[in-house]
């Protein structure tokens, strides 16, 4: 059993029904980000894509009651007072507490994630999920969804824009759905030629197998925006060259090794390279409402917790269509 705090005045206790498996869970399991200042504290419990049902609320809670659907993503606390929090950008608060592997101010040690039967979270970090959505597919919206929705909104993706998505994994396939729903012309870049048909079905207008140099050249200087959702070391320069003047490429993928960026790739064409971290709470709710309205969920392979090691093996080989979602009822059948 992992410890969870007693639910306090401002807390919501949630029975977790589904939890997605993010590549960040896998990076953290293997302590791959220690060089970037985020060492893993073991024992470690992954999981930051949770959907469940409220079982108990504190006396000061106003937005939830027992029986409601609720969701929790990558953050469980922040100071609430800094300029970032005041702007609804809690993910950039220097005192943000991540759902796992962050200092736990109440119980001591570190926070434990959602591969678990229940969790207790401050109301401000609990989200609403629309009841028309498939819950297993809704869970990944809490990280893969918001992490792609946020930069897509920030960089003004809309009808008439040419948008690239690099890497058709959990994040990438959500980016395709959002950019398509917003009316952009979407091109997927993949290393997996067997994902071509899926990419088109998910909403891509074109698919390029990135190892095909001739195919890549056809798109030179043409993109307004490219979202790079690749989990491993790769050559980012080939994508910078595809940007038009003032085009932007945003990294959401977080490989552990640095990427080489030649200065002239950015200088010529006034290109910009940025990063983006998940999204704030208000925008996460906006994204969930957008998904409820447009019936958008992740494409998931639902697994019992007993298959988690097999799922990690497959995720490390880019072999998942397109997110694993753990059915937490399986925790009860050992
Ligand atoms: P994922 O499902 O494993 O998808 C990653 C995709 O990257 C793969 O499906 C594959 O797509 C491509 N890829 C993998 N290895 C590659 C290689 N060696 N060269 C080129 N392409 C490769 O992972 P995910 O859960 O979407 O997460 C993606 C990355 O985003 C991870 O690094 C994760 O930690 C990070 N992340 C960041 C944030 C944030 O706030 N910025 C939030 C969540 C996750 P193809 O088969 O199509 O080539
Ligand atoms: Zn994640």
C-alpha cells in the first residue's frame, strides 16, 4: 500500500478508474532525467493521467461532490501567489508540486502518482471531465492532451496554417487531432512507415516518413509551426529547415541527451525554437471542455496493471496505438 493523506478541508478524494502511461513515466522509471536536474527518488509510483470518481470532499470544497467524475494531471500543487500562478501558468511556478517524484509537504518523502487505487488532491488541481467521453480514452488528455493543446493554442494554430507533428506517439497523435480539429493543414513526420494509414485516419492531411530525404525536401521552407514530440535523440535541424520565415518549432518531447542546433538554421529565416511544458489548470479545463464538445479522446489500448511491464517494453519501441490506459479495477484482481 502506498500512503495517501487523509482528505482535508480543501481536498478531493478520488477513486482512480483509468490512468494513462506517458513516456515521461518511462523516462522517470529509468532515471533518465537525472542529468537535467530531475533525479528519480525510489521507490517511485508513476502516473499523471488520471480519470476517476470522487469518493469524499472536504468541508471547504465547492466544485465537487461524491459521485462526480474528476481528473488529475501532472500537477497537484503550486504556491498560488507567484506571477506564473496568477497568470494561470501553474506549470511554470517554481514551487509547483508534480503528481509524482516531487517533495510531498504533507506526508514527507515524495509524491506518488496514479498507478494506484485512489488519490487525494487539493480542489484547485482537480479537473472536470464530460460524461459523454470514453473514460479510458479521456485519461491521456490530462498529459498528452494538454501538453499538445497548449503550444498549439499559444502559437496560433488555425485554419490556413501548415502544421507539422514529429513523432506519432501518445503526444503526437493528440497533436494531430487538435490541429486537425482547429482546421490546420497537418503533416505528420514519422519514423514508422506502418503508422501512415493511422496518421491519415487521425486527421493528418499528409504523412512523411522522415528517413525519406526526397519527401522531406518537398516541404522545405513551408511550415508555420512544427511540434516535436519525439522522446529520443534525433536531428532537429532537418525540421528547422522546413519552417517558413518566422516559423516556430516547439519541443515538447524531452530526450535526455541534448539536441544539436546549428545557429544558421535559426538565423536564416528568423526561425524560432521553443519548448513548452504541459499547460495551466484553466487551460487544461478549456481543453477538456473542447474535447467534451468535439468528442475528442486518445486512441487507447486498455491494459490491466499486470501487463504494465510488457506495455513499457512496447512503449520503448514506439509500439503503442497510441496510448496505454490502465484499467485500475485490475488492481483488485491480483
Ligand atoms: P511516445 O508515445 O513513446 O511517442 C514518442 C514518439 O517519438 C514515438 O512514437 C516515435 O514516433 C518517436 N520516436 C521514438 N524514438 C525515436 C527516435 N529514436 N527517433 C525519432 N523518432 C522517435 O511518447 P509520448 O508519451 O508521446 O512522449 C513524448 C515525449 O514527450 C517524451 O520525451 C515525454 O517525456 C515528453 N513529454 C513532455 C511533456 C512536456 O510537458 N513537455 C509532457 C509529456 C511528455 P514515430 O514512430 O512516429 O517515429
Ligand atoms: Zn506525461
